[in-house]
């Protein structure tokens, strides 16, 4: 399966190292994988599961948390909350560059992280955990006598998986401040809990607590005699196969859950849902049928630049409609149109600069559209296609009288 190295900015402005595993064809859906505590994206579990999911048709982004593996930053300055922020940053990168992160998967403490991050990844439709603790504080059991030293002196170097790691008091305090039970209960997504009954690092009792705290739909699958780290490729690939089969029931994503509690739009009914994402200055989550994306403003005007601006989407609608209309017309005429490319730019200009406009004062909106047509077409065919561009439905809508009816929704009135 193809595997590509990538980088993106993490929660502490350090570059995080990631790897994108993809199937040979277009992915069935996209997933983000969060590795176990002090592990990396290249751990056996992460590698085997990502490849197994890719073979099943999923695209998977696995990455190193700040200060671990190939990622920049200082591990001593991180904590559970920063890991959750890194996970959200990974989902944002995946969405902006490839597609909506429909599935969140976490191993061990990474499982606790995906449970904590899910409500911030609004286009995630399902969550799966492997060997995850119910409470993030469970990880402090690995600190041995280092925990007392951290509490007494504010920091200590502890041996974890045979390597030294510096931990601060803030790390321990942050773990204790996580409202994990409430997050699990308010997950509002299908949950798959995978755990080995003989796990000696995180007891299977944690799986029971997670399962009992979660609302339906939820599923539990035993990993039999697998060890906590899933070092055996057969165990990890089995887990990947179970996750892929289970997720099929919830894919393709039916759209973003409406934050007012309304059902998401069915594909093709013309309804679009837009809701503030809860992070960033202006970022909104958008769904149309089973398609999801983000809208935002550029950094230059105070936004986070996580998606196209409203005017970008407006001009994109015109460009898409133009290309589709020309394609339909060329097919009807059986003309040799090889490719259509449309370049658009929106701006505000003085009405006095528009000789054909009815408005004579103030400023008006101008969209410049350049249509690039490729194929063995003669001059008359090209001229006719340029005329057809002005007949696309969105073009006509922009030039016609449009009525916008605004009313207060029930949830907003409460």
C-alpha cells in the first residue's frame, strides 16, 4: 500500500511528523490513528493497523505527538490536553488536504485521546479504541517512584519502555483534570471498544467502564491473547479487519451531526448545514448530504485559514457549475472537449467602473472568470462554449432576483 511522509503544525507550533497510508484506489473513508503513550507512528501496532485498514480501502493518517518520534517540540512541555490538541490538528490537516476524518482510532492513551477529541472533530462519524484506559490518570501507574518525585520537586525523569522521559507536575495535574466519563457518555457517535482480556498494562476492566459509560450504538470485541502493544502482526491486522468491517455500517458519512439535534441532510435534498466548530475565531463545519468540509477566513483577517472563505465557496460554485455545464453541452454535441479549467477571482469595484451595470454609485461585486478549454475544437465551437458558460444555473442565479428568507430555529429560541 502507498505510504507518504507528511508534516503539519501541532498544538505547540512544532512540526509534527506523520505518515499517510492509502489504498491503491480512492479511499473508502479517511481515518486518524493516535498511538500509545511514549510510542510513535512507526510502532508495530500503528504500522500494522494502518496498513491493514489501507488494504481494506481506508486512508489512514498516523502521526507522532509533540516531542515523540520524528516530531519537533519538547516532550517535557506536553500533557494529555496538548496531545488532544495535536490530534485535532491532525484531523484538520487531513480534512484540508485529503478528506473528512470520518474515523478516529486510538491505541492505549491514544484511545483516551480520541475519546476526548471526538467532540471537536465534528465530521468524525465513528470512534474505535484499542487497549484504552477509562481514566487518563491510569498512565501514572507506569511512573513508579517517579510520581512522588514529580509531586515533590515539580519534575522528574522516569524510565518508560526502557527510555528516559522528563515529566512535569503540570502533566500529572492535567491528567487528573480530564472529565473522561462525561466525554464518553456525550460522544454521540458509534463506539467500538477493542481490548485483550489478559492485558497486563491496562486491565480489561477499563474496557468495561468505557463500554458502560457510552451510549448506544456501541460494540465490544475481545482481542483474545494479544499483548497490550499488539506487537504480533496477526493481532494488529485482526484488529484492523474488525475496525474496517464495523465501520462499514456507518459509512459513507451521512453528514455532520447537526448541533441543534436535527437529523443530518439526506444526500441530494438540497439542504446544507453550517455550524460553528467550537474552535478558532470563525471556523464553521459544513455538510451537504454526505459531504463535509470546513469554512473559515484567512489569517490576515483574524481567521485560522482551515477552509475556504464564504466568497471562495461562492466563486467555486460558479466555477464548478461552469465546468459541469460545458461538459454536459459538449457531450450532447459529441464535441471533442478534453478538459475544462475555470479560474475565478472575486473583488469589489466602484460602480462607475462598470459600463454595463445598472448601479451607478458605490461599489459592486465583480467576479472575473477565465475559462480554459482543451481539445480539438474549432473557433466556432470554442465561441459557442464560451456563450454556454453564461447559461450555467449558478451564473443565472447570480444575475437573477434572489429571495433569502431567514427565521429563528427552535433550538436558538430556547
